[in-house]
């Protein structure tokens, strides 16, 4: 966590940013957003499993598609013709396409949806743009266009776990997620070909802190509409399928002390990824609070007999009002759980890798923690490849 003063104006700026980015969703009922999402999910499944019947549910019969074709800059295809491409003997068998909604922008009975379609086997990434209309109380695709580009995305996903807390405990002291810790790790993962999803206890927009718009990495993502949409529309724990993820990453900021460590749904997700899917659990700075209460199936604490890092109690100011709100202390709790807590002088990078648990001391350690995780993930993948051949 960056030790700088929290300014009220900082939070007002971020609030205004989200208000602009999410204005369409403010006028969109929850039921409509869910229905739009369901329609796009029907498209994802139908197109990836040669299921014309499911696809037909997503498209209006008179829909038009504008696709790519050699020497044809604007290839127009009818919904009927498009559906005919997906009627074959492979119905129900995945063709390797991976779909994900990137943005939804809607008002009243009209919506634009931006989606990402990955074909890792072909090293391709498509961006699909959909126009949907609510007709007879049903959201359907009336137009679709797509463009492709080469991609190194491997189709594997990392789950960032973040706190929804806007204030320290029951006080009026503002807090938030460390923006540097989000983007420094996020950039490492996406550059290496991984997809990242965000989950928080309450879902929706995150309170952000410690933003430096002059720092190139932070500026890069602060003005990235797709990224800002994602952290403005974080998933809820009920939306997460643990089997889809290779790792979880607990992000810091002092708000990580609240609502995460004791969230049983998030605990279940993390431990299922770790124990049932051979995944990684990682944390940075105050994010280490999120792993303090995790237990293995045998009842032992996850951190028992493990080397763990995070933001140490010794670097907190016990006389400050914020610290008096903390529900527990990170160093003390990790040690009580049987872990060995390690850290370096302030401002220095410190990363601990103990098996499939990777932790870092501060925001400066966010990128190195991500790189250590990627090294483990790549080694796991190489091992699977060797076993396969």
C-alpha cells in the first residue's frame, strides 16, 4: 500500500469517473442486464458447441451479421444463413471458442454489447459487437459485427479478489483498493496471455485509492474503457465458477481488511481453486488479510508452516484512527495460525513463494508476485504437456 494522504477530492474524482462510465447501467434494471447477459451467453454456447437451436434463441429472425471474409470488407450474412453453419454432427462438442462479455451499454429497450471471443488453439482473438433490442419483452440480437487479430491469450483465467469497503470499519474514514496493486499485477497477467476477472463481496463498482495519473501504468489503465468497466462491474461470489480459474489474487489497499477474510463464499471459492483444481493462492500488501482465515479440508489453516509476506503490523501507526478500526492484525494473526511472516525494509520488493502460495509485502511487489505466479502456472502447463505426449 502506498503511504500517502487520502484526499476527499480523490474519491470524488473516481466517483465522477464511474458515474460517466456506468451511466447506462444506472438506467438499466437488474432484470434487463441479466436478460441481456443470458442472450449473449446463448450466443457463446451455441457458437462454441455447434448448437443452432440455442443460437436461434439469441438472434432475432431478421438479424443481420457483418463479418470478415477475404477480399470482402463488408460481408453481410442473414441470421438464417449464419444458423445453418452451426447444424452439424458435432452438436454439443466444444470447438475451443471461449467467450466473455467485455462491456454492456444499454438504455430502455436498446443495448450495445462488446464481447471477446478467444480461440487459443489458433492464437486468435475476436471482438464481437452486438446490437440488441427488447422486442415483446425479450432481448434479442438484431445485429452483429466482428473483427479478429492475432493473440497470445491462452484462455486461462485469474481471479482477483477485492474488497467492497468504502470506509474503515464503522467510521467515516475513507478507504479503497490500491489502484497500483490492481494494474501492476493485471498488466503482467494479460501480457503473458491470461484473462483476469474481478470479484468483490458486494459486486459492482470498487472504491479506488492511491491513484497517480502521472504514473504511466496507472494512466494506461485509468483511461482504458474495458478495464474500467470491469472494475466498475465486479462480479459477486455467486457468479464465480471456481473450476474456471487457475489462481486467485487478493489485492490490497487498507479496505482489504474489511469484508473479505470472513466472507465464507470467497473462502469457499479460494479453497476449491487451491485444493480441487491445483490452483495458486496469492496476496499482496493488506490483501494478505484475505488469506489469514483460510482453512484446508483437514482443518489446518492454509498459512500453517508457510512463509508469508504482506504489510507488516510493525509498519502501521497504532495511534492513527484507521488502525484502531482494523478487525485483526495481519502479522500477529498469520503467526497465530502457524505461519512465518517475513518482510523487508519499507518500499523494498519482498516476495515469498511457498508451494502454491505466493505473497508480497507492498504495491512495489505486485508485479513480481504476478511474475512468480506465471512461472508456476507455466511450469504446471509444461508438466501437463509432457504427460500428454
